């Protein structure tokens, strides 16, 4: 399960987005810093493929993949309250979701944030860079002394010094390539500017140029970061509807599957993740694993015994299983293949693991 931290300047709609993604009702208010303590929630990842497979299998239970979300209090550029209280929580996360305001609302003041997402993105990046710069500058001096006494530490000291120099120039660590040895030297420092990041532009319901907004933010954030445009207020309203009415609303507004689906796609791209499935009459289950993972590693996501005693995997694309009328039917007509422990799992694979412990 991936862990995501939501950050943003005051009154950008960060907690509104959190509510839209989790279905919770964390309090919001039309004044700055209304979120004083972190909100914690779980976002269930919608997946039409899983739902269709469950229907075909007549599964008694459907288990969706999930994302852990942490909604942190608003950041104040140049302030110290965020760094002092919550930067440690941010360092524990797998990815950062930065929310940027691009809507006008007389009822929600924008003096603290403005409505230019580019300016906000630059301000947030600077705050994160400063947080890492403080940690790395302190560590660089200590690492240099350790390297003098122990030559085996010279490589790590050089990596930390180079990172400290980059951060001092105002650039995030994602702006430079780092090797495995560099990353090993950084591990204990948990740099936030190396975390994969998704930038969510919170636009008004009547926004007519989402592509322009997306492109403007993409131009100032590090390469590889993902930018999506949503209307958090609309998505929060849609979440309260039943599934049929929600689908009609999305279709009527041309929003596809909604913000959560786009957020998930963006997060999976940023983190390098994919989904695979197990299906059957008892349960149809979605699982998450890193892209490039082996069948044996995927088996371990289901249960450690499956990884330890892995023999082989039976594999078929979920679309094939659905088209065939279920797993047993797909297997009966030869549409399921056998794969070994080194097989690289593909997006949408249905897997049955054969094992012995």
C-alpha cells in the first residue's frame, strides 16, 4: 500500500480533495490554517476490470487496492511551523501530492496562496528544498570528518556533499541523476525532494483550459513529476452520490472516471507501480506491486508463504479472463499460461500461485 502526503498553501482545497478521495468529512473552513492536525484516511482505488471480473466469477467479496493518505496542515512560505512539526511525517511517505489553487471564490480568501498554480508550485518546491538543505548541510560536515578517519566513507561523504551543493543552489534532488551508492548514502536522511511527486491543480468547476494549466505547472516542476487538473469541490460532491448518479455526473461533464482514477494513474506513474489480480468465487482482489517485479515478488504481496515456497505461476490478462467467462473457463480453452519465478508481472495480470512450504 502506497503512502501519500497531501501538502499545499492555505485555502487551496487540500482537505476538500482529501475528503473527495477518502469519502471522509474532515472539517474545512473558509479561513487559512483550518487544518491544524493531520487527517489520515484510506482511498479505495476504483477499478472497473476488478468489478467485471468479480461479476463473472460471482465473487462473494471484492477487495480493492488502496492508498494511504495523510493530509498535512498548510505550509506557510518562509514560516517554521510546518517544518518543525510535520516535516518528519512527510519524510515517512512514499510520495508527495502537492495541491495548487487555480480557482476564484469570494467565500474562500486567497491572500495566503493566490490563484496562480505556478507561483504556488515554486513556493512549495523552495520550502521542500530548504528543508532538505538544512539536513544535508549539517550531515555534510560530519560525513567529511568521518571520511578523514575512515577512507571507506569517502564515497558517501562525496555523495552527500554533492547533494548539499545542489540543494544550496535552490534545486531539488530530483533534478540530478543519482546512483545506487548515492541513494544508499542518503537513506538515513530521507530527503523529501527525492520523493516522487504528483501536482494537483485544483481548478474551478467552470475551468475551460485545463491543458494550459497542466502545461504551465509541468514547465516549473522537476522532470518526471506528474501534473493533473481536477475540481476538488466537484469531486467531493460527486463522492456523496450513489455509483449510478456519480457515473452520470462524470459522463455529463466529460470527467471520465473522476479525480480519484486520475490521481491513481498519476500516482502509479510517479511511483512506478502496477496492478495485478487474484479472482475466484470466494474473493476477487486487486494487488499493487512495483513495475518490473517478478512473479515470485508478486506472490509475496499476497502472502509470504507463497513467495518462500513459489513453484510456478498460472497467468492470464484480466481482459482474457473476463472475455472467457472466468478463470476456469479461460484455463479450459488454453488461455492461461505457466510462468516461472523470474517472469516479469504485467499490468492487469491475473495470477494463481502454485507453491509448497
